[in-house]
C-alpha cells in the first residue's frame, strides 16, 4: 500500500475474488456539469443536431455518462472523451446521453473521424430501470426527494450500467493517461480513506455492484451529495482534496503527476474547478494533460478551456 499526500496520489492494490475493489492511483472526485463551462463552438443561433440512436454496448467497454439532458458537451467533457478513446483504442468508448440529440460541432466531427472507437448513443432510462434491482426506486421517482435529484439519478444509472455491461466507468471530468481495461475489478480513491465512484472497473454482474444496488434501493439518501456514490463504497464522503493543484502553473508538479507510471487518470473535479480557466500554454497540470492526452480538444479550444 502506498500513500503520498504531497502529490495527491493514492493506490491500494486489489486482492482477488469477491472483495477486490480498490486499486490504481487517482485524484479528486466528481463533477456536476454546469453552463459556466465553455462549449465547443460557442453560441450558434441556428445549430444543427445529431440524432442519437439507442443500442446495447459491448460487454466490458469503456463507458461515460452525460445524464443531465444536455444537448451540448463542454470542452472539458470532450477532453475526457478524447483521452479515454486514445488511451483505450481500439476498445469501444461509449458516451451515454440521456438527451436524444447532440449539437454537431467541428470538434465532434474531428474526434469521430480521428478516433473510430468513440460511440455516442442515447440511453433509454425506462428500459435500463425496467425489471432492474432499482425498478421500484425508479417507479416511485425517489430521486425527486433528493436535494440533488439529477446527480443522484445519475448515481443510479452508473451502478446499473456496471451491473449489466461491466467494463470501465468514467465521469466526464476524468482525463485518462493509461488504459484501465486490463486492471482487476477496482475503483480509485478520493483520499487515503474514501473510495471514488467516478472511476470504476468491474466485470458484469459483479457481487459488489449488486450489493451497491441493493444498498441504494434500501437506503437511498437524498440529503448528502456523496451518499449514493462514494458512500456506497466507503459509507461517508467527508473529505475533499485540494483541486486547485491542477490549476497551479507549476512545472514540477505537472512532471510529478504526468510522468509517474503509477498514475492512470487525473480526476479534475469540475464541480469546483469549472470557474477557473485552464490556460493551455501554461504549466498547469490540467493544461499539460490536455495538450498531451486530448490534443484535438486542446487545439480546438484556443488559449483556454
């Protein structure tokens, strides 16, 4: 076991069998998309939209989720998608969207042309929840009791996607350095104590995911933001890491984060960092990661994203 608070990196090696779930070096939790984030092509008075089709993803693919019914993606979301596709090529990287349409942009066109493993599909939540362990929770519309209804609704979707299809699940604020598909069943760590629900890798129908679903159905808590994501793995989310490290213009810190072979992903915590610019010609860790890991998105963004 290795901990390094100074660098913000944490690793716990997995054991085999039913109980294995902790491995890989990760930093910082999840995001809630917000209109303050910059979009790929600005405001278009007459935008064109791509109609998204529904389909069953292959087992053990890489999955991301835009579950807030947005019809546009921010530049940072595109960066997450691009980095995941580059790191895992040729494994399919599936972006599920609850919206039925996605705004067509030059960046989206470039990404689909350059990275043929990207798949963007509409997720029919009625089908997903039907006859699932969360069917009653869905029918009773329990998420409407929550202080964060969409966030907690997305937590439910996350667990069901992993239960049915398995593979890698990534939040849309994760920039991927190295492929995660060959790892054992695992999650990351938000700190030295709490597990993360923003990066997960499990085989289909894994018993631990089923336990998360059963706990979710029996003990849904709409009062605490992390109660139905990280808390399912570690009970209580009580600490937050210093996300500002990603925004420091610090070449040494960037070297430490980006050159360490034990670091698989960088979790950018857009919930808190979204109002600070990523200056793409700086030595900010986020900027250097973007230039290297999502170059099309970085080039499209100009000086900031």
